[in-house]
């Protein structure tokens, strides 16, 4: 809910045999925030969200995400607690329809439909129908309902990226992590994406946005965190970040 702690990181770090992918990260995110995570290539953004979502385990510091320590539990437990994400490189099933791709996202969240299908077919059919309705709602949420029957491979690039978001919504997350969702999008698509993120946040979703499109981050986020060489070099409003000399030198000046 709004104002509640969603993410709380203290001194979090990740070493890959001497390489500090992340070092001493302090980060607090409250419910309903849209937080931007920016920084040069290799700054440690992916490593950080991997630790938040439980995919990578920290080597120092502490983390609390939706009441769990993502470093101490299995990835699916972090997902079940309400963390969902998209990836930098598309992981859609090209030959499945848009709706089927979202249904797969719903299946991943521990609905026992497979077991039920073995044990009791009618109930499995009911579950399947419920899942299809729920998945259609997720498609509608990102503006893709009219394309529910279209194969993922036949969608435009921008629509494929929105479909990934629809699939991430299928698990009813509280925290949505988007890894470069605007990469490769044109201005019109990126603007529409920014509007979508804003409307998801108004619905109460907390969003962590990794993005190289700085204009889009500035427009979309209430707060921005800047990483450089694995460390947080600045946190602030878009305006504070745009005017921060260290950020301009490390990142904005060159982009
Ligand atoms: P990009 O914008 O290019 O995606 P990033 O900010 O997400 O970069 P990371 O991918 O988190 O950065 O990488 C941070 C640092 O950690 C880099 O120096 C990278 O080479 C190193 N690193 C990341 N993953 C591993 C790994 N599995 N083994 C060794 N080093 C790694």
C-alpha cells in the first residue's frame, strides 16, 4: 500500500571474485513510488535488480523486499511475495498468441492447474478459464486487448515490449521491475509507455525502472537513483539529478 516499505537495502554489495558489481547500496522504496535507476553500462543496475528479485545473492549488507530477505529465499518465493519483472532481452514465446503469453505468466505463480488437470479435469478447465479472463484483463491494462489472438512474433516491437509488461502483471505484483522497457522504442511508443507506467503507479503499483532513455526516466519517475561503478552517486528528483554535477560528469554529459 502507499507509504509502506517495499524495498529496504542497507550496505548491499555483490562481489564477483574481486569485481564490485555493487557496493554499499542503501535504498529505500515506498509503496506507489516510481523510481528510476540510471547509470552507464556496467554500473551495476542489472546486478542490483537481480538481488532485489532474488536472482542474484548479495555478498554483503542486508535487504528486505516486501517483508522477505531475497538473498535468503528461493526466487519463486520472492515472486510469490509480489515481485515481478521484465528483462532487457525479450523472453516472449514467439509462436504463442499475446493472450497465451500472458497466461504463461499467470501459470508461473504457483496456480496448481497442472496437478489439477491430472486429478480433476472440470476444475482445471475452470481454472484455465479464470486464467484466460485474468490474462485478457492484463492485456487490456497495457492496451493490447485487440491483439489477444495475434502471435507474439507478428506484433510490432513496441507491442512486444508492452506484452512483456502485461505478462509481468499476470502475477498481480506489488513491485514491478522494468529492465530497459523503452530500449528500441520510437518517441511515440516511449511516450505511451511512460503514460502506462504512470497509470499503473496510480493503481498502487510500485515501479522500479531501469532505463537508458533519460528523457523518459525524467518524465516518468518521481525519484531517480544514479549508479556508477557499482555505487549510488546520487538520489533525487528528476530536477535534482539533472542539475547534479557528479551525475552530469559520470553519465548525462556523455549521453
Ligand atoms: P548494462 O547497462 O550494460 O546492462 P549494468 O549497469 O546493468 O550494465 P551489471 O550488468 O550489473 O551492470 O554489471 C556490473 C558489473 O558487474 C560489470 O563490471 C560486470 O562486468 C560485472 N558482472 C555482472 N555480472 C557478472 C558475472 N556474472 N560475473 C562476473 N562479473 C559480472
